[in-house]
């Protein structure tokens, strides 16, 4: 890392490039399943999975929580000038991307460059770091999966960003999204994400929900149009989440966001960035929110992490649940892939994981879990009768009166007459245990 760097020494000198060594290796710092060049179906693993590293958790989050200070020290945090800190952090980030072998990264504006004391200074800070990031992208080949704006940390956004009842706050949100869109375009970002952490309410008693939702729609249409005007050809994504930090968030879950996008005339430009932890906070499974998005033609990208079923927090663990990843990859494979989206590790190591190497171990765990999930999912789809079994459950709609029902040519009177004519239906088993057995039999 010396091209445009501010230092020539490595930030993680004790760890080299992580390579594929196969399932039998004894090495901790090696992939057992993620072999980027391996063909799975008609694509390489790298092209299926499109892994991205999240700047915020990996390079900004020291592990502090509401009860205690951070437990990890980043080498760049010794620079007290925030721009020096940002430059060294960028260098450390690209060293990490390169060593772990992830083709993409993702950031919020404020992760990569500090907020200034004016709109102009904030923009200048961002532009300076973006120029450096562009050079690093060129020398390393690492690309930007998506950019976004942090519209939740600054106290001005405590009552919302685009949904704030004060128009002056909405203007600041606009200034920030405008600059973040410019940064994303400058870096060739393939998507742009909106996560509305403060877009919601603390109490409905002081909130005009209808007006706030319309403001959010208006804001997103303006952002879409500005992005297109400056040459953004990628996909806009909304990331559903039901709560935290707001009591109620407007982007509650996949189904809610799909309805909102259609209502606001945004369905042609926007898709969803579905996160495992957010799906389970909404009372669903990961697969449920993925399937709901995919069925609407709106599964754009995935925040790959894992919640904790014993608590109601957004823990953002690294994904280690193989079943979850198999189900996810079956849905992704059936829709023909995620591109131009990808699998972004919106995940953080536990507060108790305080060694620098833990970040490498956690990403190896997450990448291997998804790689293994991909291999098993592909095998089930290609070599088992799983999909056929599912399809067969609906075969009574494939011809005759069932097909007539599906295409809308029957009436309620017809249904009554057919019920009378055909008598009591034969009981048909749902066979859920058989489906579960089949998936387990493919975990080899
Ligand atoms: Mn989360």
C-alpha cells in the first residue's frame, strides 16, 4: 500500500493474503470453502457471492456499547486530526480488502470522511478522501458495491432526516445525500443505499405519519432524479428494518417497503437490500424477507449478517448459520443471481473479540459459510427433486378448471358448482419433514 499512501508500513503485518486451502486444512487463516475461481453452475464463486466489506463495522466500530467503552484499538485512531485519521483508515481498509480477497466494499459518507463545521467543509473532506479511494481502487482492483449517507448519527437528525417535521433539517439531509451520490458516482458504485434509521417515529401521538411518508417519497424521487442527472446508472436500494434506533421505522420489512415504493412511483428505480438481522427483528425469517423481495422482482442486494434469536437487538453477528445461508442462496440462485447487488458483511465482531486478527477470522467465517451454503444450494437445485416437489403441490392449477381460476375466467358461482360436483377433496400431505430431510441430506 504505497501508491498514494501516507505510510509504507502495513497495519496488519502479522497476517498475509488469505487463500483457499480446502476443507481439510488446519490453518485458521485460510478458506475451506470459498474458492473464488471455482465454477458453480455457470459462474465463479466470486461472481455468485460478490462479497463486500462494510467500512463502518470493520474500520470505525471499536466495540463500545451503551454500557461501556470500546474494546478494540485501531492503529489509525492514534491520529487525532480527523482527516489524518481518515487517510490512514482508508489505507488500512484497502490493505484489509486486499488480504481478505473481497472484490467490493461499502461505506457511509461519514465513515470515510469526517463531518466538517459547514456543508462546504463536509463536502471538501469527502471529496479529498474520495480522490484517494479512487486511486486505491485503481491499484487494487477493489470496487465499490454501494455508497450511502449517514442520516442518523448527527443530533440534527434526532426527529428524522427526510421525514423530519422541520424543513431545514430536510435540506441538510438533501445536501448530504447529494454529496454522497456524487461520491458514489465518482467511485463507480454499482448501487446506492438508503437506510432510514431515524425515518420513523418515537411516538405516534406527535406524528403526522401520512405527511412524513409523503415527504420521504418526495425526497427519494429528488435523490433518484439527481443521481440519474449526474450519471448514476446503478440500482437504488432501500434497506428494511422495523425498529432501532426509532421505535417504529417506516421501512418496516420487505412487504412494507414494496408497497411504499409502488405507492410513491419509485418501483422502477428502487430495489431492496435485505438484512438477516432486520428480517428476524420484524418477526420473519431471513428467507421470508428475501422471498418477498424476490417475488416482487425487487431483491437487489443482501446485508449478510446474523441476529440473535434470544434477544431483540440488532446484534449484526457474522453469519455462521449454515441453514440460513443455504435457504438464502437457494432464493438467490432461483432469481438468477444478485448482480449488480452483492453480499455485504454488515457485521461486527463481538465486543469480547478484542484482537486485531478477530476481524480476519470473522470474515473468513462469514465467507466460508456463504460459500458452503452456495455449494449446497446449487447441489439441491441441480440434483434433487426439491423444486419439483414444491411445484407439484400446485399441479391442480396447471390445467383445466384450476388454470381457468388462475387466469381469472371463473366466478364464485363456478367455484360453488365445482365444489358440489367434485365432492370432498382427498387429503394431501404437506410433507414438511421430507423437505427438511432432503436439505439435511445435502449437507455433506
Ligand atoms: Mn443490523
